[in-house]
C-alpha cells in the first residue's frame, strides 16, 4: 500500500485494541495525523496483517 490516506472505513468495531474496520490499534488511530509518511506506511502494512490474522475483511480489497 503506497497511499497514506486515513484508512478509516467507518466500521469502528474493536476486538481488544484493534479496529476490525481498518486494523489499526486505538493508539495508532489517535496518532495518525501526527505520523510522517513512512510511519503511516508502516502502520498500514501492520494493520493489513492484523486484519488477515483476525480474519476480518476490513479495508482489504480484492483485486
């Protein structure tokens, strides 16, 4: 994912500390606007892996 736009899809349901919509932690959501592009890319990659691990579809799109 090269885009660093806010990944929120307005499905804010949490399992533990992780949003099932975007895959980010509550801390990552709160700090999103202050992160630089490299950190945002890292968060997006980690969030995508979390969604896969949780079996949530979230923001992952089939291509």
